[in-house]
C-alpha cells in the first residue's frame, strides 16, 4: 500500500455578558482539585440515573468560571471545557464568541498575545438547535497552523463548551528571509523536480519543541524515488527547511464515472479520463457500474443519516475514475483507491494486483468507497491534518463510517427512505474484505476493527502507539486501530481483545455510535485534534445527542478507557449555575 491518504494503501451588536472573576487555567494541584470539587455538587436529578456513583475529576485542571469539566494542554491553556458557565454568558454572534476568548470572560485562560486575533471558520446549527462556532487563530495577520477552537452554544445561546487549542503568548523570533519561490526551490532540492500547485501562504507554524516559525504553507507536486507526490508542505521562510510534510491524497447526488484506461496517475493532469456515464445513465463497464452504485449509496447514507447533501453538504459533483494506476517509483500499480482532494475532488479506483493475490479490483468493496468519501467529508469539515494522531483519527473516521455505511445499506437503508434495521454481520468489522487477496491470509480483510493487531501492523492500545515522526506520516494507518477499537466496543460492547485493560464497555449499537462520532468529526474536531481531544469531543457529542450521564455518554468514556486513551471522567456533576 502506498502512503497516500487512504486505508487502502450576521454579526450582532449584542455584548457578551462577563462574570466578575476570571481565573487562569493552571495545572491541578491537590488544593486546586479540592477547590474545583467544592464548586460542584453531585446530583442524580436532571442527569438521569448513573450506573455507578462516579465523580472522576483528577489529573487535569480545575474548572474555571463554573464549567463542569476542564482539561488543559501542556502549555496550561484549556483543551476542553464543558457545562454551562456559572455566570450567564450568552453569545449571539460569532464575533462575540471570538471576543469571549480574546477580551472576555475566558481571555485570561487562553492568554493570547495582543497581536493574535480569531477569525470565523464556520458557524452552524444541528438538528437539536446546538450551535457550533469554529474559530481560527491569526498572529500579526498570518494564520497559525492548527490552532483552532470550537465554541458550542445551547439553544438559548449559553456557552456550554469550548474545545481545541490556541497558542498562548505567541512571539516570533524569526523574520522572512526568502520569497515563497526561493523557499520552495530549496525545499525541493533534496526531493525531486516539482512545483507549487497553489499560491503559498505565509503562516505561523508551531514546531514539536513549541517554537513559533514563519513558514510557507503550500500544496506541492514533485517526483521522488517513491513516485509522484502530492503533498502539503510547511517550508521555513527563513532558511527553506521543510518543517513538516504530508500527503494530500486520501487513498480509499450528482455522479460522473470516468475511465483512466490504466494511464498512470502522476501529477493529476491525467484526471478524470474518458466519461463513461453521468447521473441517470448506465455503462457496460462492470467496474464503472459498481463505482456509480457505491457512490450513490454512500451519498444516501450521509443524506438520510445526517442530512448531508454530498460530501461537502453543498451538493457537489461526486466524480469517480476507474481503471486507475498509481506511480510508485518502481512502476505503476493498480493496487490502491484514493480520494484526491482540491483541486481534483474525486475518487480513483485501481484494478488490483497480479491475479488478485494482493488486492482485487478496488470497486468490489463498498466500504472502500465509503471510506474514501468519508475522507472527503472530513476534509470539508474538521480537516484533520494527515499527520500523527490527527491523521490516525482521520483514517479511523473513514473506517468507522465505512463500517456504519455498510451496515446501513446491507440492513435495508435506501434512497427511498426505508429505515435500516442495523443488523450487524461479522463482516461489518472487516475493512476491505471484498478486495483483500489471498496474501492477506486468514484475516480475509485489510484491517479488523474488532481486533486491530491481527493484521500485524495496527495498534489498539494507546501506550503502544507509533510515535510522532515515525513512518506512515506518524502512524496514520497503524494508530487508526486505537479509534477503530474504541468505536467497535462502543457499538458492540465488550472488553479489550488482548486484555490490555479490564474496562467493560456496554453496547449502545452502531447507529448511535456513528451519530456520536459523525457529530464530533463534523462539528467538534479541529485540524489538530488528538486522541485525548477526541475522547472529550465524542463525550460532548454524546451529551448533546443523548444527554449528560446517559448510557451513551458513560460508555463513550468507557470505550476510550478500554484503549487507554488518557482522560478524566467528571460524571454527573453540576457546576454553579447548573446544567
């Protein structure tokens, strides 16, 4: 498998009401813990009955300003706040949401430099009336890579949650010494001939040591020894060093199907190929028919389940090219499927390998299509960076929705609105079982969500994850097993298959689990969400959908506990002001 992004290889004049006290978030001491608990009261009414008496509010931070739960990043700023604020703080506009963090009640907790501002990325409301405002940080007019937060509001406009990461007290020590063209030229000198395919954007990049660097963020196409590369590259504006790089090819209703006729996909100029059919038409090519049908079923899954109109919820054309091959550096191979994002925005399916020993025709797998189209959903919502833990979550989301979509279709879900029974077969937890060749052996699939390590590569226990900087873009495919297993246990119930933990998760069913993870991905995740961030985002999603202290909410926490993703339970507690 190639390392492409694939599993297969209103403004308002209303002011913000502020509480009189604003405290900085800090790391928890024993005293801080006691102070936090003193501001809370255990309740049973209004939260439903818990299955066990729980208050787990340790190892993170105290809850500022009456939030029920709070966690912090290593820099001391909040990563997660949940619960109505003790002092009534209403937000009527996205602008006011930004002011809350820059000059309002939470400003002391986020500690933004005076040169830092927040801009609105998106502002949407779900079916329950919850509002989600995503904000991105700029510094001196430049975007700060990966620094975003989501402010979640209740129906009454009260602030009920904040998730994400903003860079505090940001300072720049470097200056711009190279033009974008000079920087890209230096970057490509050690990689191979290529070019920027989009205008580079001067940005602020926070490296692994926490240092702020000036970079050109660019989409770059170049030819390497490993084949044609289409990547996002962060290149130093000071000396042209590549600080980070990752693939932009996500590998594995208005439809068009094209035939690439096995032309090798290199720089994208080969796309889309020769038109075979469009919406309402037919084709005699069996692979083309499958690609057409699969993309339609995935469309209707997302439409009927979540109200989305195409992958971007804007009714965009769904394009697929069949009989594609991919440049590997050692020739062209049909052993892959891919979602290739902007500016192409389409699927590509390969025909598989020699005699189907490795991979069969990729159009044979419905979950392949669902997996790849979920990459498209992710890229137009959370836009999880395809690197390290956020990249592993990106891959996991595609496997998760691939499985959920397959169950929806196989159990009766349809364009006509027929409800799915959500009957789950054993194959539901196999990814790519219809395209895996003989060389995949006894597992009969590319990956197993219910027992990830059986493929010999995937991880299913957070302490054993591949670390940042390792191969595979920091383990985007291998570490995805952690999220996959958490989702499986939440859906089907049970314990860790290798007894790495003893936590027992009670099943809530794959439909509910899918709704929770989809809401988290599309509304609460940001570009750099980690597994720990995902734990709290999915818990918040469960709270919004099914209620705080509900069975669904409790077992989201248990599912992440089962794979040892760190996090605290602050269960069934009420902050001052109540919620």
